[in-house]
C-alpha cells in the first residue's frame, strides 16, 4: 500500500474515533442496570462508568457515562456498541488487541490505558456481577 493511501485510511479511522467522541452512542444512565462499574485512570483523570443489562448470559443493553480524552470516551462509545448481543464470556475474554481492532488505531504506549479504560470497567463489572450470581446459588 502506498504511503498516501495508508495515511488516507488512518485519517478515516481517526475521523470515526472523533465522531464517537463528539457524538457518543449509548451515553447516559441505564435504568435497572444489572452491571454498573466505575473506573478511572488516576494518571490522566479519565473516568468511565459502564452499565449493562444482562439476560441469560447475553448483553441486552449497554450504556456509559464518563469524562476524559477523546480516546477513552470514544472507546467507551464503541465498546457499548460492540457489547450488545454478545455473551458475557465473550466480553470477559476480550484482550487489548480486540479493543485496538475496534478502535482501528494504535494509541501508542502513553495512551493505551485511555483506550482500555472502558474494557477494564466492563470486565470488572461483569466479574462482580458473575460473583454475585454464584453467591446467590
């Protein structure tokens, strides 16, 4: 691929990321959420709360609230879209590479924590939810 073509593709991906930042999907409170988990990055101050409705091990709805940089907030928006319809097990198995594939950017070593904040909150919330289910049995 030519350098010009690569730069044009990278620019499209950056535009998609900025669109999610400026026009977030699934932003707001989720009434009656089964999962709600707040996490933050103390280094930069980014914050995100992921909320999920779960039925039969599947994500029926997902929302987020938060504040922070474009990468952390766009990642939360994109991850809520990705989570809907997925099984909790699939989300718990997601790795860094999966998030980067969704974002279609490499944020670099300094901003990787921004990109992964929403995934970390989602997974910690799901683990807490599943532990509560096991305890109830």
